[in-house]
C-alpha cells in the first residue's frame, strides 16, 4: 500500500509521529509525507520533526497565511498535482485543519480513498472553521478512525452507519505520543519557569479574531497571574499579532512557542491548564491536570462528563470562577482514549 499523508499543523506532527513509527514497523506500507506549511515558523514546525523523529516530508508546500478559502484553495491545487504525480493507493489526513480538508477534497476528486484520523468529533458550533473541516472531511472519507465512543455515536447519528464506510474506534494517537515521549520531556531552555504555575495556551480563531472575547481572556489571564498564580503562556505568533493589533497588553509570563518535549514538561509540572486548544485539553488529562477551556463548546465532551474539564467560554467572571474551582481539584486518569495503543489499531485497520 502506498500511503500519502498530509500534515501541516503542530497537533498533526505529534499524531503523525506515532503513526509513522507504526508504519515503519509494519510490512507492506510505504508512506509519502506532504507538509502543507500551514505552521511554518521553525518553533511551530521544524522543531517537531527534529524532536519526534518524523520522516522528513517528501514535499513541502510552504502555504500559510491569508483567508481560509484562499489558503485551502492553494493547498487543494498543489496537493492534487502531487497526488497525480505520486499515484497513492490511499490518502491519510489528521484532525480538523485547512490542511485536513484540502487533502481530503483533493483525494476525493481523484477517487483516491481517504482515511481520517480523529473522525467523528463535533463541537456543534458551525462558526468554528475546524467544525466545518471535520464534517466535510468525514463526508468524503471511507475509513473513519474515531478516538472515542462519543465520536462513533456522532457518526451514527449522522447516518454513517448506512454508508459504505468503515467506522473504527481506535483511541487517540495523542495519548500514544504522550506516553512514548514523556521520558524525554525537558524544561524550555533559557526560560525561568515559576515554581508553581498555570499553563495557558491561546490561539483559537473564535477568540483571537473577536476583539471582545480576546480582551476578556487577556484580562482574565492578567488577573489570574497577579492575584492567584503565575501564568506561563507560550505565545502563538498569530495571537501575538492579534493582541498587538487590538492594543492589549499581556501581563503574564510570556515565552516563545515550544517544542513537544518542552510542552510535555510544562504540562507535567503545571498546577492546572487554561486553554482554547482541542489537543491541549486531552494532554492535560494525560498528565492528570485539571483543565479550564476558554470556549463555549468542546468536541471532547467525555472530559466534561468526567468532571476534569470546565467550559468557561470567554467571560472574565466565568474564567476566574472555573480556575478557582479547579485549583484544588484532583484528576484521576482513566482510559478514555485507548491507553496508548491507537497507532497500532490504525495500522491494523489499514492492513485489514
């Protein structure tokens, strides 16, 4: 089987690291990796390939910036040309980015089967570009690798059980990566991290592109940092630009984006996590840390149901209240995401 893998953003590099490792250990599968360039900064891209031993991409498209339609269209055009050149048996995409959708659409138009890793997730918020990407990618995929029971149920509710597709609950490959690389975790070099701290991440478009939401979140982070506990925030380049554009000031412990091993160290050593990221919500759980999510919905509903994640939206009072609630809350890790065997299950299903 000749597999054509499309990746382009930080979470996809992490997911691909464990699946590509499993591919290398399997018989009968060769992989061509294409990096769209959606995350292009060396701190957001190159460092992950170096740290995680991901095979170097055969093709690097260097497509980033611009509106969603323009970015996705440029990716679609170039990925189609590469698929015609490489003639793969199957295309594999991860998650919910513009790279995901472009890869799936290019393959579907060429009648190449598509496998979607992390299928079936739904936030039920169509204002999120990620939600649109998830739904459309699932619609053109013939193998749907679901991380959770909730994801399987979402697909069944949408009628996928009556379609000629395979729905495979495999667990979450992010947990595979967390378990595999935890021993290599390292403190960010040259960064004076406080003794006890809250780890924050902020990059979701629904927050950074909305001046009111962004101002509320910045105010909450500043107040938490001043009155409760130091906040360490690896600042995404796009978020930094949005903060400056809106005349806001972050009075927290700012650091540059970090590699995966450094992020794992921060997750392992923080008191709690404050985020608008989908992946970081799960990573907090993997490292037994309570999480406050600065979004109105989450696709990881099982974390809310388990009481280890609190939705706070972008309301200042709600964020402060949720942080106070979680400060003393202990998280007992369970087996919500497959226990670190998801990549093996993905490869076994592909071979089958």
